[in-house]
């Protein structure tokens, strides 16, 4: 973590989302209720599954010219007051919600996307994941997919408060967010050889 971030942490000073953004690239971390929380590097299964989902989702979005897919812990502000900025593994925004390049450059954090995909890491607790899902939905994210590589499941959370657990035998659809998108859940976890 950069020296400026360590200085804030040492003084226990709460940061705003704007101050957090001004610190620049700090490495993997989030702002949780005004405090910088470092995130451990992910393991290979997390990276492999995240990449696979990005390819499947990204190829579909590009083929149908639906919008843009973002990866790499893109910052989404989920709370104001004691500011919280979460890093989304994967996010999808349909074209009507994608800002112009000029607006994108001036933005501090990404506006709530239509879909966020979180791949469970070894340090994620059910309580932490539930809180993150609720934060995303409260700021206007329409769908959150929690992808669990160890259990080989996808938990779909919707803005209307409903959720659904999909096992490997199920088909994950984009519903109205990504019309026509369908992929067997098992395909998200499949490893290819050769």
C-alpha cells in the first residue's frame, strides 16, 4: 500500500471517496466506511474463473453490441457519509449507461452498472458477501452474480430482492439485463487442456 494510504490509516482519519481516489493506485484495496482495507492477492482458481467469465460475457456483449464489460476491481461507490468504494471483479454497463470518454475521465468512481460479478475468494465470508451484495443493490445495480468456484455455484441476486442458487446443472441467463445470454453454469468452471 502506498505511503499516503499508510499515513491515513495510521492517523485513523476517515477518507471520502474523492480523497481515496486522489491517492492514486494503491494496489488491491477498498474503502470501507472511510477506511482503507487492503485485499490479499487472489489465488489461481479465482483468476482463472474471473477470466473465463470475462471472456464468455465479454464475447457475448461485443457480438451483440450491448455495452461495455469492465474487469480488474473497478471502483463502484456504494455508500456516502462514511464512504465505501467496492472493487468489482467484473461489471457490465449497457450502452445507454456508458459515459462518454470525456465524462469517464472526469468521473471519480464508476456509476452503478447493470450487472456485477463477484468471484468468491478464500477470504470472503458469507457475511461480507451479503453486505457487498446489499450495497450494490441499494445503489441501483440490477443483478449481482456471486460465483463460487469451490462449490461450483452461481447465486443470482436481483434488485427486487429475490435470489436464486444455480448449480452446475443449471443454465445462467442474462434475463432482461442481457437478453439472449445463456451459459451452462458448469462452463464457467471448466478447464480446457491443449
